[in-house]
């Protein structure tokens, strides 16, 4: 059984909750509340959700697992995976940043690089090591062609 701490969306929800609490209860007199900020937040949230949906569709279409700790049956290199090796994590990051802006939780913007660092070290690097062992030369070619984030 996988612990909740080994499920990436749990970390996203945790960061979103922290940002919401900070924006709501500890604003520290900082604000970027402006219609342009709200528009940027909406675009980031929408882009994040679209990236995640496109990646999930690709996993379903290729009949392979989306669960980070399971062995994939296929290497997906088309669609959104032709632009980024980690579209779901990139989508999570955009979603987090957009929600932080929407919550007007300016100090919580430090959560974005912290989230990226944590996800990369706890999930992405182990996943890529697993892909190297399973797909060998195919993953090596893919890794040279497509960047980890963007």
C-alpha cells in the first residue's frame, strides 16, 4: 500500500491549502489584487488543467499507468509529451502558481519553487531512473530530445 506522502497530488493539495490559509489569514499587507493578475491566474489555472488532461488522455490512449510508483508499459513521446517529459507536474505547478495569485497570497509564491524541487527529487528523478532501466536507448533518445520541464 502506498502512503499518502507518495502520491504527488497530495503535495499539490497541501501547498494549495497552505497558500489559501496564508492569503486568507496572514496577508502581511502584500497584495497583487488586480484584474490583470486575476486574468493571469485564470490563464495559468486553465493551462495547468489542460496540460494535465492532455497527459491523462495520452496515458489512457497508450494504455499505460499514470501512477508514479508503477512500471510503465509504454514510453509516451507524442502529443504533449513531445514538448515536456512531465506535463502533469508542469500542470500541477501552473495550477499552484495560478491559485496562489488568485488567492492573493503573495508570500506563498515561495511554495512554487519549493514544490518544483520536492516533486523533482521525490518523483521525477526516480521515475526517470525507472524509465531508463525499462526503455534504455529509447528513453535516452527521448531524454536528449525533450526537456524535463519546458
